[in-house]
C-alpha cells in the first residue's frame, strides 16, 4: 500500500512540475541533422541531437534580432 501511495505522489509531483516545451527550431534541426547524420555513416541519432542544438541556437538568435534589420553580415552596402 505504501508503494502505491508513493507512486501516486510521485506521479502528482511530475504532473505539477511540468512546463510547456519551448522547442522552437529544434524539430526542424533534428530532422535535417538526423537525415544528414544517417547518410554520413549511419549516425542519425547524433545528427539529430546536433541539429536540434543548432536549430535551437538559431531560433534564439533570430528572436534577439530586432524586426526589420538584416542578420549580421548581410547588410546592404
């Protein structure tokens, strides 16, 4: 009976501590990285992890960029 109560308490804690996922850029990067990793020596999982990390980085970078300005290095001359 103690095990069952502990299980339900742990489940309630897990549900209460969840927050919405902020995976902007991760899914697209994971797909591209997974495909590239698969074709580069059957390392799809490693490629997906790296792609997710890169996609997340790019999404944060674009969120910090003010609207209407071109990305750094692409200004008009």
